[in-house]
């Protein structure tokens, strides 16, 4: 009994010494020489086993692109572990060397962002949640107070705040529909808060500790097991609209023209709307023989001066699977109408320019994505109206909308009816957002109000108090 107790105590001491020195004790047969013995690495493994495993398990229950993006999430955390191991062996690099050292992590983040590009999928909010959250892993690049980054703990928290905008959308959308999505979203948040945040707080509150006597930093040798996929293609260039000289076309300081004039005509009455092109039975996908979604040559006539074919693909206006209206790549079409719709259908508008769409019925939700100088007039939505990655758009709600969100958009005019004044409006990474509401009198003009895009943060009574910046006109 005494000999067994002594052996167990010796084994425990050996393990404690191994953790404190980072190396196994020579001659100890109880210590696995292949196991990670650094205390920070052991804690990192424990953290991912506790939190990341939950995200992966929920993703497997969902399937599809949620599994794909979760695998990229796993890869990113695996790559960070390899970087942490190499920090222990490497001298602190200069800025150029640090960029090369972090290249494997940047490649994985680029891969996640690539999944959010192009045509918006049904799991867009899941993809964006992961892609935006991965910036939290860049805490490892913190090199001092003058490096331009927040402290590692604050950086993790700030990065999650960006991702939480989309993560909350997942929670709201699937709250009563599918508990697996709710579990995925909750466990993703817990992976960062408290998971990664508490890990960084315990082991790297002031950034990674480099080895002064280690090797010179080069591209981190990430193992094939940690990064089994081939290197991703370079990230696509940013949307041209971000650099367009017309990005501020929706400024409230300018006279109303363009889309505003079109909206005025639409509101003029039946004599104007009667000339709009209707979606007839033969135009619907379910009734068309070819089912290609390509607008016929008769529809591509020279009624408008603008070209009707986008480089991104053929123009579409079709109902897919009886559930989703798809309006894509419409250029210069100001008479698009969807009038045969119901509250179970959604509308997705993508890649349109200089066009106007009317939705003449109640639908579940409407999303307008990557559109420029485009107008949307709709009656009622059951869930939400979303504007994302757009430039100079105008939206008019003639009925009710419980929720309106504007994300990554430059220039957006929102016209609200009296029935939609209680709508919750959420904005993120957007500028020049103006909301026009009806006046008290029936014959009065619209009243325009600009939503703030600048904020002041002041530290009071132990916490930051945020308030919008107000500008007085001259």
C-alpha cells in the first residue's frame, strides 16, 4: 500500500514539475512525451473541449453550410493553438515578421469571409456570425499599447459585439422553429464569452509572451492536421459601391429626385400604377417549361435606355419552390411588381441597380442585398425588412413592419407609414440613414429625421455612457 501511494505521489509531482517547466521530467514513465504539457496549452485544450465541442455538436444536427462554417471555426481555433505553441519557441518579431507569422490565421479568416460573399444563402446569419467572430482570435497580434489594438481581453469582447448582431438574428429567427439553431448560436457566444475571454484573461492578459532566446519568427509551421484544407483563394475585391462617387446620393441635404420622384409617382394613385408590369402566371417558375429564371427576350426590349443584363448573371424575377421570390440583377427596371404573394413567402432582392420593385401583398420578410440606387415599395411584412451591403437605396413601407435593419449600407431613405411608426430600426456599420415619417395633417409633407451615425462615449460612475452626436444646422 505504501509503495503504491509513494508511486502515485511521485507521478503527481512529476506532472506538476512538467507543467511548471514546460518539459517532462527525464526518466518519468508516467508522463506522455507527446502530450502538450505547457499549462497555457493544456488550458486552451480544455477550453475548446468544453465550448467548441458544443458548437460542433449543434452544427452536426443542423447540417449544410452551418457544418461547413463550423469546420472553419474549428480550423481557426486549431491554427491559433499551433501559433501559441510557436510563440513559446519564437523571438518577438517585427511588424513584418508578425504579419508573416500570423498568415495561417489570416488565411482561415479569409476562408470564412468568402462564404458570406455572393448570393445570400438561407444561413447567411450563421455564416456572418462565425466570420465576424473570428477577428477575436487576432488578440494574439497584440504587441503593446502603441500597436493600435485594444488589450487582448477587450479585443475579444469588442470582436464578439460585431458578431452578436447576426448571432441574435439566428436566435430570433429560430426561437420557436428549431432548438438546434438556438443551441448553436448560444454555444457560439459562450465559446468567446466566457470561453476565449477568460482564457486570455488567465494566461495572456498583456498579449503573448515570446521567447527572447527562441528562433527568429517566420511563417508559422501549422501542421497538416490543424489545417487540412488547401489554401483559400485571395479575398475578392471590395464592392465597387464602397468607392463610388455616388455613395452619398441619399443625403438629406439634396433635393428629392431620382427614386424619390418615382415614389411620388407610385403614391399618386391608380393611374400611374396601372401601367406597371405584372407578374403573370406564365412568368412564374412553376408554370414555365424551361424553369431557367432568365428573363425572355421580349422582356429585354429597349423600353429602357439602361442595359438589362448584369455581368453578375442573368436578370431574374421568379418564385422558387413556392416559398421564395428572387429578384436578381435587374438593371434600369423601374416597373417590377410582385402581386401574387402570401405571408409564408419571402422576397430576396440581389444585385439590382437603378430599379424599383413593388411588393403588393403581405410577405414574411424582405431582404435587399448588394443593390445600388434601388427602390422598394412594400405593404406589410410579418417578420422583418433588411437592407445589407447596399448603396443609395430608398424603401417605403405602406403598411406595417415590426423590424427594420440596415447593415453595412451607405445612403438609405426609409419612408414609414403611420402603421409602421412603432417598427424597431437597427443599424450597424451604416451612414446617411434618413427616416421620413408622415406629418400630423393629411396634406402635410413628410418629416425627415436623420439617424445618428456618430457617438460619444464618456466614462461616468464606473462605466461608459454612450450618447449620439447631435449637429445643429446653420
